[in-house]
C-alpha cells in the first residue's frame, strides 16, 4: 500500500510539472490529497454595473494547494453568468472541474462559496433586459454608484445545499450532492472559458508563496482582490433553436382544399330502347307521367 501511495504522489507531481500556468486550459488536474476548507472573508463592494463575482477557490500547483482570491469580473457579454469551478472525488483522486461563463449557472458540486453561490444556482443577482440587478441581501454593492438592486433573503435558504466550508464534492467528508435536472441542461449550453484576465489572476496567485496552504495554513493574506479584473468582451452565444414537436396528425396543418364547383346543369336523360318507346300521342292530349323508376334515378343524379 505504501508503494502504491508513493507511486500516485510521483505521478501527480509529474503531471503538475506539465500543467501550464492556468487550470483553465483544458488540462485535467487530479490530486490524491483533499483540498483545504474554504476560508471566511469579506466581499469587497461591486465597483460598477455589469460586474459579476468570481468566488475564491483552492487551486493546485507545484507547491500544493494555493488560494486564488475572489474578484469582481466584467461579464463577457450581456446575460453571461459565471459557474465556479470545483473539486470532485472520482476514482480515488480529487479532480478539478474548471469554471465557465454561460447563459445559466451549472453544477459546481454543491460547494458553499458564499455571496450568492450557496451550492445550487446563483442568488447574487439576475439579468433583466441586458442589465444586471444585484441582490443586496447576499452581495456587497456600492448603492451610491449602482442603483439596479433588489433584496431577496429567501434565496439564502432555498439555494443552500450545505452550510459548511467543505471545498470538494464526494469522497470521504465531501459534500453529498448530485446535479439537478436544470444543472444538467445548463451543461449543454454554449460555454466560454475563464477570460484571459481570470487566468492571469490565477497565475499571479500561483507565483505568490504566501498563497500556498503550506505557508498560510488555511489563512491566506489576500482573500479577495481589492481591484476588479479587466474587461474581455465576447459575442453572445447563438440562440438555441428548439424543435417544435410534430402533431400526431400532420395533415391537420395543411391548408383546406377548396371545394370543387358542381355543375348546375341537369344530366341528359338516358336514351331508351326503341322497343320500349311509347307510341306518339295525339296533339293536345295530356302527357303521361314518367314511371316512378325514372324519377327515382333522376333524383339520385341531381343530389
């Protein structure tokens, strides 16, 4: 068992050496040591409208886990929401699932990041017609600058999965939470990875020795960035086309066929055999009526 454990450590160490300066570059990061608990910190006020909060998290580098401070980030396009990354237990190791931008907040492991990210969805604000409104019940906003605000305290209870500081999903002592249907649907949205300024923000923390757990013992010096990150604009994702279900009777959607005009002319009488033709009548004599059979046949044609 000791040999296997050391083999895993050496494998992970070799993998970390190959990882570029950011965990957003599509590289799978797996560690056999659980990440530390989430520290408690104060959120700086939102500097101006259109900025969303990216909560702080524990990343992993050559020196072990290090803290990436939370920061205000300009939304890359109107309607964009940030889904934080999270650590998840799988196959005996902890795997990092990077965050992303999208039209909906997806699954982030049920981790209680705070400030609107209570484990499920996002309660810190919402987009209304291209303008982001902030929920000041859970988000720190400078109301002298930002006026598009509201207060909703019920979301704190409705959105909270677990009210603790555990920073990983699954495994021994991890958060027991699986994705809800709406979170699964959000995973199929058009996503944008972290902006280059978010990636640079992580690289800065990676090079800061004071950010590593081995040095700060879970109490990083910088818990949240004092200044917002720079802006990076993206085009909004294309609208998702939804297939309209076909009705059971597709012919019901066809336009009605106009009725064919009927001819008002009466059908010509059928010729009678010469042998059965009645004898000519004298002029002025009353004409005999047609037999009932002929009248019945005429009425059928005239219907």
